[in-house]
């Protein structure tokens, strides 16, 4: 997974899903954890935006498909309203949900299948709340790679040329799911140097997080869906 650091403080969480059974199940499971506090629930996107503005959660767990305002629209508004302070983790029923790419492009830090195991749910919440992206190499190949080729690039073509050779290498490795430590080992450089390259390429491409970096790597043609991840 991209990013494995987990935070120790209490994670204030909002759960939004139009299916009451699913929403209640997630709330009950998360409420069993001392480091997670449910501060709000919502049955649709409009309510999710309102509750997020009132409670200022650290994490918003949003179903992609909701009435009145879908999860993607709600994510954009929640992220904008919180200045990025609230992290967004999307819920989806299908691994190849047609909206997954749009959710990531909107600023969501990752997505979780509704049939995920309890440990997977907890891991996802903690990783995303800590400011990391939850994207496995399999997901980038099956989802992002599936839709990027059919879309016009959202980034100027000249952006790729603005990166140094090493910055492009680091971006490719991020897209392939490597952590900072793994990138450092692969390129035989220090963790500090990796962070420096990441900060610079993020600034050049105006990227917010590693999820957007993965998308950028695909859109710029640096990585393709069929590429090997070793």
C-alpha cells in the first residue's frame, strides 16, 4: 500500500451511506476502537456536507453512490470547506466502480470495498486519516489504468518535461505503490532525499497528495496499466 503510517490521536469520523444497514454496521464497528470517534452520520451527500461542516471530522467515509448529491460531489465540497483538513475515504460496492477514478481526481485519498474485512476497514481509516493514500498496485492497474486511457489529460503536456530524471523516477515508483523507504532502497538514496524529490515534483505538478501523484503518472504516460510493478 502507498503509505502505512498511522496516527495515535483520536480520529473524528463521519460515515455517510444511504443504506442504513451498511452505515450502522460501519458505525458500530468503528465505535469499538478507542482511537476512533464517530462524530456524525449521513444518509445522502447533501447531509454529509452539512454534517461535515458542523463537526469538522478528521475523516469522512463516503459512499460513492448516494442520492441528492453523490459521494464525489460531497467529497469536493467537504475537502474545499475544510481546506483539506478532512481526509476522504470512499466506499464502493465494486472494485471497478466507474466512479473510482473521478473520486480520486476529486481529492479522495483512496477507496474501500463495502465487503472489506474489519481489519481492512480499520487499517484504511487510520492510514487515510494520517494523511496517506490507500492505493495498491493492483488498484492502480485495474481502476486508474482502466479509465485514464479514455480521458483527455487533465495536466498540461509540458508538465512531464519540467521534472528532472530522478523526479520522474520517484513519481513512477510512487505510482507503482512503493513507500518512501522502498523508493530510497530502490534508488540507493536517503529517505530525506526521497522526500525532497517528492516535495519538488508535487510543487511542479501542483499535486495535493500521493493519490493525485498516481493519477498524474498515468495521465503523463510515465506508467501504463500493463506495466510490471516489481
